[in-house]
């Protein structure tokens, strides 16, 4: 069930993202994101590439909170701690 998920203040959370590249020229790629083991987002039919030579080779990570108008801006200072980042070509074992 895709939908809104929320972080609980003061608790650690696990975010996992799985990307399956599309067959070149087809729209059969997939993006799946889970938060604490629950499906948070799934996008199917994604077309990332049109040639076999394009592959995933970088991770760009950004943490952003706020917005363009005062209603979306934070009212308090906050911090985010990021730990145990893992990049793998296989599912991650949580044992």
C-alpha cells in the first residue's frame, strides 16, 4: 500500500530503495521504497534508459526540510543522523 509514511522523532528508521533498470527502449523499470519494512512507494513502468551502456554507477543523497514559503519552513531546529548506508546488487540481510 503506497501512501504517506512518517518518521517518529527520536527513533531509528530503515529506508530501503530498490531500483531495477528497464530493458533498453522499454518502460519496464521499477522503483520500490520501504520505510521500516513497509512499502512506501512503488513506481512501475519506468524508462530510465534507451541503451545497454547506461548503468547505475553513483548514489546522490540529500536531506531536505523546508520549502519556498513560510508555511513549509521548519519552526524548530532539527537534525538528522544517517548511519549504516549500504549499497548492494542483492537484497540486504537484516539478521
